[in-house]
C-alpha cells in the first residue's frame, strides 16, 4: 500500500523541479492547481498503514542518517499541543506525505485533526474567497524561492464564522538542498482585527466629520469674509483712499486661508466615496508631489480599478502617501512611478522610486512608517512587500482583493 501511494505521488509531482518550473512559467492559476496537487502529497499519510509508515522511517534513517526518534516526536507533539495556536507540519521528501496538525484546529475551526488530514484540500477550501488569490501567490513564492511565508488571511470555520489567522510557515531543506518538510504555526488574531477595525472606523468617521466641518463651516465662513473684504476694497478704491491697498492684502490673505482650509479638508478625507475615487485621488496626489518637490511623479492605471469601499480606498491612498514621502525624504528620489491595476479579483498597487534605497543595518527595527503600511495592508485583507529596485531605489507593492460593487 505504501508503494502504491508513493508511485501515485510521483506521477502527480516531481518535487521540486517540475512543480517549481510549472509555477514559475504558468503563473498564479497553475500555481493554485499545483498547490492542490502538492496537498495530495502532503496528506498521503491518511492512506498509509502504520506498519508501512514505520518502515519508511527506518528506510529514511538508513539512507539519510539519524532522523526524529519516535520519543522525540511524542515530546514535540506534547509541547506544541500546549500552546494556543495551530501548529502544522508536512514532510515533502520521497513522495511520501506525513502530515500533522495540532488539535487546536478543532477549537479554532470546528474540524477534528482526523477530518482536517483526511481531506487534502480542506485547508485551501476554507480560505476566504477574497484572500485565496493572494494566498496562492504568497505560497507559490515560498515554494519557488524558499523564503518564509508570513501572512494574515481569513479562514471560514465549519459554522460559517470568519476568522483571521496570522500564518508563519517555512520550508526546511536538507543539507543537499532538497526540500524536507514545511513547518508552520497559525495564530487566531480575529479579536485583534475586530478591535483594529473598530478603532480605524471611529478614526475615519471622525476625520470625515472634521473635514466636513472645515468645508461647510470654516470654509463658508471665510468665503463670506473674503466677499465682504472685496466689497470694502472696491469702495475704498472708488474713493481713491490709501487704505484700499491694505484691504486688497486682507482679501488675498483670506483667500489663502480658504485654500488652506480646503487642503486640510481634502487631507483628512482624500478619497471621494465613489468607485473611481482612488484613481482620482492618486492622480491628484502625483501632480501635487511634482508641484511641491519639483520631481517627476507619475500615476498609471491602464484599466479602471474601481474600489467601492471608501475605507479600503483610503488605506491604499495612505500607503501610497507614506511610500512616496519615504522615497523623497529618505531615498532622495527624483522619479517616482505609482501604478494601480487589477485582474481576476486581485488588485496591485506599486510605488517605484529611483532613490538611494535601503539603509543596510540588520539591527534596525522596522520604522513606524513601514509598520503603519503593513497595518493598513492587513486591514484591507492584503499584503505588503518592500524590496530593492533593480537599479536604484525601492519598490513597495501591496496586493489586495478587489470586491464587486455588490
């Protein structure tokens, strides 16, 4: 039975060569299919008898040297089953899947360990539809590059509840470079997300209220003062009085105050509550950057990307704002390109600059700006990546789900 299982897995996948090449050449849709096939390899354990499994352990020990003794495995399980998180492990070598998931999976999602392991693609099917594409991209990148997967995404529990999980996964390789196993841990961060959303919604509402007050209250009041000052100026001019020049200065200063008030209101509420609001706001922001800093800043959006949730659009706008400010203030950039695109329910926002790039200091903790950008990306159900540009500067990329107007 073990031999048949191994034969089947090798027909499906030849890891890592064929599968990584297929993902790299055919893109995300093929990556998604490949990941499901890979899950079959992970979970062949469900059809392997205990005696065959022990024989495989003995064979592996003879071929590769000392492995994980049975008593060590028991100690490992006893340890991880005490922590408040879902721990998972899947061996990849030799086409024989040996999967493990801690019993916390039942408390979190309502599925027992056995149920979770018996269905090879249950883990993928329970990912929220808006997060599946992003998760597939991130997982494919881990399989191809070997870099750890760090992501927050939503999972649908058995009873229909939507939970947020912070997932940390890493692919472990043998000394010769061959993939050995994937090990990861998932923390339930639903309560934290709800609190963050509540705080952010209150903050957004307050900002909108202040912006409205500035526009309708102070702005209108200043407009009235400007009108009255203009009338006074004209009367003084008609009488050829020297005070007319002073009145003209008052009119000019009040008009400047009106412009400042409008800019403050727009800064507090930069994105209009319409589908095209983000595109308009980013285009306007790029023009303002050019006028203020005298550098080249361009916004490109080949096809319309409509964001109907003003909170999501505002988060994306603030990410762009922070990335551009960093590129100018820290990177001394002279050219910045902002791009917005969407395809198959997945959006992409990128900010590319030609500045000095990263300051290489491993001891430094992430800055406040980067932490806020990551926080905003999480709030829209997306992920943020900051990496060096090919020649100079930095590329900030935010992947996010794009929901329909319905």
